[in-house]
């Protein structure tokens, strides 16, 4: 860790902040936050991504001062920090608006209407992709798939979900944001926070709003509702009844969880048992697999939930 | 509704089998209280009463395969860790869900983060890990809030931290937010990113099991895989294998999106079919005809209505020429231009290519240009061969699976819809009206912007 570096770089009262350009008060405050971030990881450099979010929570973007600050905290060069900051799309290289309004224009949302929503917003706001309105309120973006395809077309405001949008609903949202109104996402906190506030949360500092909003929207519950209506369950009934039937010692209520059972059950040696079966695909013997063979895609491959 | 469509000969089970999703309609479902009220943490209790090796054996016996797309057996992955050497070993949960069409882990963590935390605790105990990480993409603010809160609640209840539930087992969990990079879903890129670097894939071997996070033995598992562990441990491997098919055991979240009447999450045994799922989801929007769909995200070769009865398990989908992937069923009806769809996916891959290896970096860049001109009516017949040739030079030659994935929509769509590509070329433009495919009414703008895509 770079406690020494931090201390040195912070300098004495009479000494100007050498590299970052932040004043002493700001450095002291941010350095305290940075230390908390570093403490979450076995190795300090892991703190860099959250620390860049922290810098954005101060400056509204990854400023030169912010890069120098991170470099000092982690004993890296400014070039090393810049190399990371420029790799990730959430780090902004110029001052961001109070609200990032992102319209998903990846294939599914685009076809369901995302392209038209983006065009309408762009025309309405008079800005293009990654441009900010003159009042500094809204930065418009095209965004990639945000894992809400069953709510398409989707718009994100400061990375809160606005589901099932239309051009009309989207322009209404940005008008209200620009008018300074509180705007509630479809699934998220009770109101959208600012870009800086959001960045502080992403740095790992909670804002106490986790309990706001819904647990799930209707599409999330579509299958469950149907199962409830028809009385469909997994074998043995719903989770709570099954657990209720457990042995008092908390042991497994059924099956082969016990050591003896696991060894003794014929299933352990059967074909579906990965524990015992002969390799049948490349992936069985080579965890990362060979490229190009569908069965052998690495777990975190892009077929993955990557 | 669709009981009759359950194929004969498969194990008899209900068409939908809510396990992971079973608590999602509970009041304040994301809280520890709600999760416990529905039987949560029984799996952890059961696990802590066993030897870690027995927990691994149970998960192996369940046949659980990675739910992040590759389908590698989860228990086997755990088994690849070398014997303990006294140093740290890590569990890293891949919560960077970003594959186009994939939308299961994010709603799971929004509605039921404790299921993931319980899975993390059990898995960590099983593999001898004392510091686990959940790497969640940065673009889902409220999900990150919920995860932070879930971890906080679990610590307070003694389910994480020192001496978990009096077992003597210590576990620290760090929830880490990414910053916007699809490539970080690739497990070694994720590890580099977690180490504070640019998220670029590593050369394998060594695999993470041997040299992962901080070059220590590491298990990287998908959210849904880890969240499936508590039920398996609590209810047994037999219970799990009673669902699904012989080699694709258990249940999974099937995510229907696009031109369907009721898009959403449908938790069903593996081996169900799109015909069954479509039936449950109210069929195609407005009774229109199904044109094409992805079985497991944009990186899996597309299917058509000829594949409605393909069992959605790893083997059957692979045999039919695609991949089960993440069960991200993006469904497009007859109003959709396949060239537009593929062109946009290709923009995505070009944008997200990390730049580390030449075939992917250059290949996706050029495919994007070629597809844009075909879509805009300026392509030539030779462009189709050029695309296929480019794919041929990416597939199997890229550093990681992103490059391979980028070729899937291109090659599969040219194979299935070559005439439609040719119509764009000979007709000098796109014959489809984008407004017809949208979910709201509007009038298409005069000249469609050919080059709007991929400006990131």
C-alpha cells in the first residue's frame, strides 16, 4: 500500500499539492476515502476502478487532477492510471452532465424502438451521442445491452432502469430532469440521483437507498406468476416448504448431500455425474476450451454472461 | 395451458419450476428477512455441517453446469483447484452480465441478492476460500446498492465475517463495481480488471484454477451457477437431477425478449423447447410469424422456426448447430430485417473488442464497415464472401471467445438468410420498414441513418 506515498504527497501546510492540483482539504478527504477502498482488497491496485469512480464523484469526470490523485494513492504513474481510465466507457474524459441518459441501441432494443427513441431524444435535446446539453443537465449516449431485454426498449438514467420506453416517455423524462424535478426510475431508487452521487455509490460508499423501489418488474415475474396460477413447482414443492421439512440439525432433507450418500449413490458414477464420467468434450479436459468449438467455450466467454 | 406440450418420455415435471425465482414476488424480497422467511440459508447450515469435500461432491453429483454460457461442470471446476498450500484461494463471482439478450443475473440480484450471497458462502466454504469477490457491472446502480446492502445484512447476521455461524470458518466478501466493458465478462479479463488493470484476457493456461486472482488458485463462476448451489446442497443432488435431461441437469432461467406477448423470465427444467416457452409467454406478438431467434445470446448462432422443438439443453442445441449459452432467447418476428440485426450486433463486437489480438480487433472493425454498406444498399455480391472469409480468419484465431462470438451471427445469418442479404445489395437498400418492428407506433424518418451505429 502507499500510505507513505500518500502522506508525502499530501505535503505539509505550506507546500502546494505537488501533482494532483487538488487543495489540501480535498486531498485529505479523498485520501481517507481512498484508504477505505484500498482496505477492501488484498492488493492495493485493485482499488483503482472504484477510486476512479470516486474521482468522478468529485469532479463529474475523470480529470487530470483525478488521475494524478489515483496515481499518488496507488504509487502508479499517471500514464498507468490513464491507460485504465480510457479502457472503460463509464469513465468520462470530459465533464459529464448531471444526468447520463443512455438509450440502448444494441440489436434487440434498437429494433423494438430504441433507434427511434435515440433519434427523437437527439433531435429534442439538440445533442448527439456523448454530447451534453448547454444547461449541463443531460449527457446523451447510445448504450450497449444493459441486461433488461425483457423490458425493451430500455433507457438508463444515471444507470437506473427506465423500462418499456417510447419516444414520448423518454422526452418527458429528460424534460423533467432538465426542469429539476425528481424523476423515478421504473426499477430502482425512489428518484434518480446525480451523476456525482451515483459515482460515489459505484466507488462502494452506500447512500442508504437499497430498500427503495421494487424487487422486480412484471416481466421478471412473468414465469413465476404463471407457475403460481397453475400450481407448478419444482419437485418437492416450493423452497420454503421443502426447507421446512428439513431435519432439525439442519442437515439435508433429501438426496445425496451427506458424505456417505454422495459416495454410495449410484448416480455419482452415472453418466450425468461430472465427478466420475469419462471426458466427452474438449471442455471436460480443458477448462478454458479450444476456441471455435461450441461446447468448449470458456465459462466466462462471451457466450457467457459475460 | 401447456401441460400437453411437455414432451413424452422426458421426466414428468411441471412446465415451470421456480427455485431461484421462487422468492421474487415476496414483500421486500431482497431483504435477508424475506429470504429467510422462505427457507433461505438452509443450504449454508447444511454445508457447514459437512466436510468441504462433501459439499464439492454433492455439487459434482448434481451435474450443475456453468450458467454463464459455457456450461462447464461447476463442481468439476472447483475440483481443478490444486491442494491447499497455505496461501489464499479465491472465489470470484462473474456478475458482469452483458451478453446481448442476457438478462437473468441482473434481475436475480435485484430481487434476491441473498441467494447469491448464500451461494458465495457455501462455495467459499467448499473450496477453502476466505475472501470472495462479486464483480458486478457498473451500469446497474440499484443492483449494486442491493448487493452492498445484502452483504452488510449478512455480516450483521453472522452469515459472513469471522466464524460464520459458529463454524470456525471465516469469510470476507467484497462487492466490486466494474466500469463498462463487455470483455470483463471473460473470466481472465475480469480478473485483470479486478486487479486494477485494463480488462484484457490472459493467455491460458495457466487457468484461473491454478493462477487466477493475484496469481492464486481461483474459481470464477457465474451468478446463476452460484445461486443454484444453496438449493442443491439443501435439497440434494437427486432432487436437482430429477429435473432437466441426463447431461443437462436441473433448471435454469430462460429469458424471453423481443416480439413475444409476455417477455420475461421463465424458470424451467433444461430441455424445454422454445415452442413450450412461447406458449407460456402468450405466443408471438400480434400473431406474427417467428423469423429468427438466438438460443443463448448474440454470440450463439441464430435459429429459425425450424428449431422450435429443439430441446434447450447443452447437447441438443449444440447438435443443432448453436449453443445454449445463457438461455437468452431474443425473438424476432417477420417484420425484422436480419441484416440490420446482425449489423448492429457486429457494431457491438467491434466496440467491445479489447484490442489485444489482431484477428478480433481488425476483423470486427472491418466486418462492421462491410455490414454497414450492405445494410445501406452499397454492398456488392463479393461482400458476402468477404464477410465469410473474415469470419474464417477470426474464428479459432482470436485470443478469447469474443472474436468467436462475433462471427456467430454473421455466418449463421448468411447461411439462413442469404437471399435477404442479396436483396439489400441488388435492391440498393433495406426492404424493411423499421417502424413495423418497433413496439410502439411511429412513422419512420425519411432516410434511415446508415452510419449511426457503432459511434461509441
